[in-house]
C-alpha cells in the first residue's frame, strides 16, 4: 500500500512539474515573439496581463489534449465568471431581444427627459468575449454617460460562423429601436458602439440601418479600435505592431478566419496577401491602401508590400471578405454617405490602428462628421483589459472619458 501511495505521489509530482514546464515554455516562446515598445502606457502591467493570457491559453490546451474540455471553452469559462454585483446607481437586468441575450443598464436617477440609448457590442475576435467581460465598461458608459446601455451577447465563432454575430447585433438593435419607449429612451438618440470585433459589428450594423426608412436614424456610431477589413494584413500598423500584445498580427488574421468559416487553413495566404485576386485588390485600393495612411504613422517603419495573386481554390474559401457586412471598409460611397456622426478611437501600438485611420478618411471624404481620438501610448484592448482596478490603464481611462 505504501508503495502504491509513493508511486501516486511521484506521478502527481511529475505531472505537476511537466505542467509547469509546459506553461513556462509557452510563456518563454510567446515572449520571444512579442515586443512591448517603450512608448506603451504602463508596460509592466501589460506584460503581467500578457503572461496571464498565455498561461490561460496553455492550460486550456493541456486540458483539451487530455480530453477534459476544449481550449476555447476553458478560456470562455474563465472570462464568463461574474465578478461584479449590484450597482447602487444602476438597474441591471438580463433579457432576450429576438432570441439574443442582452443585458440592460439603466441609471436609477430619474430623468426629466428621454435618455440616450447605446447598443454595445463586445470585442474578443468574434470567438471570445461576453456580457461579463465587458460588464464594467458598460456600467461606466451607463453611469457616466447617463445613458441606457444594452450589451449584446451575440453568438460566437467558430461554432456560429459569419453572419451569425452580425445578424444577432442587427436584430437586437432593431428590436431596441422599435421599443425605445419601454426604456425611456429617445428613439432619435440611439448610438451603436463596440470595441475591436464589436467595433466591426457596430460599423456593419450602422451601414445596414443607414438605408432603412422604417426606423429612426442612428444618432452616432462609436468605433473603439475596430477591425474593418481583411484584404491587407501588411499595412504599416500590422508591420509595426505585429508582436505587440494583446493582439498579434497572426491572431488578428486567425480570428477573422474563425468568424468567416472556422477554417484557418488559408492563414498563411491571408497574411502574405495571396488570398484575394490582384484585380479585386486593385479595385479596392482606393480605400484599402497604405497611400491613404498619413506619413507620420509610417516613421516607426514600413516596407511596401508586393501585390501577390491567388489561386481560385483559396479565393473560393475567403471571397466573402469582400462583403461590407464582414469588412465595412469596403462599403460603397452611397452607403458611407448616409452614415451618422462617428467617433473613432485608435491606439498607436495596435495592429488594427490603420483600419480605423482608413475608415476615418473614408467617412470624412464622404461628408460624415468624425471625432477621432488617438491614444499615443495605447495598445489593443487597453479599454477593457481586465475587470480589476489594479490592472487598468490610465490611457484606457482617457479613452473612456472621451467616449463619455
């Protein structure tokens, strides 16, 4: 019996040691492929968050390999834990809009007039994120913006592929706009808002609703470091920030492929730009081009990328990248001209920076009023890194203050 016990202890010790070595090895590998530029706000905090995210991912992969649960499920489980309770200043309620789960935040203080309404779509690469991950951010928007905020728990990829997330956000928004009186909201003062993948969804919903005559016009769109195109992953910001946490260049392409069809087999072609035929890329070059990026955003380094053609087989898998409801930067001018007043937040150390800059130019070229706020020391995810005060960032607070 003693021998069996000793063997079990040894087995457990070896397992734990191997587990730790795997995690440390993965962290070391990710460190060697990452870079935190000196201009980033609070770099030590960013590195801590990066380590936490790597460790979570590695543990999830180990659990997947031994058959307990998938890596994605494990990460979602950790993200989905409730961390905040009641709020003394807000009524918070979970509901369903057209079969889509939503969470509504309403200020408790009575208002003499109808309030602003904000439809919020969370980020997370269409794969992660939930009502919980962005709960603190939505509370802040409702309290400080004195607005009724509706956070949308849209379906996630790769289980639910494009256009599931877009359709959920669109349907929830239409439902809210048709029922604003139930929530004390001015129907002419509804804004769509989102960060990262949520910014993509907000832009797509805004474009769709711009052509609707049966609904009030949206008051504005707020796009927080949005991802808006999948034609060119070699823009200056992709080159400069390819290894800056919390979003690497390869992960950005991987996530949009997960959203598109759950198939990452064309990842290399997407990264090198050989996934779209040259004639189609040239057609969109008037909108998606490094030539449209101000020169000051190229000083940290930029090497022009050679145009590459693609095979029919690859293009067949990703041709829906040319649909504006997936890549809003590709919408026609006639649609862009109808868009509401816009607020775009970009971060210097973010692979998606140039998507925001390109869309800013498109909106302005088409007569849409744009308020642009650029966080010179910001990185992707800075607005909602963690639901904790000690891992929050001063640059993220500045961004939130400007949105409010």
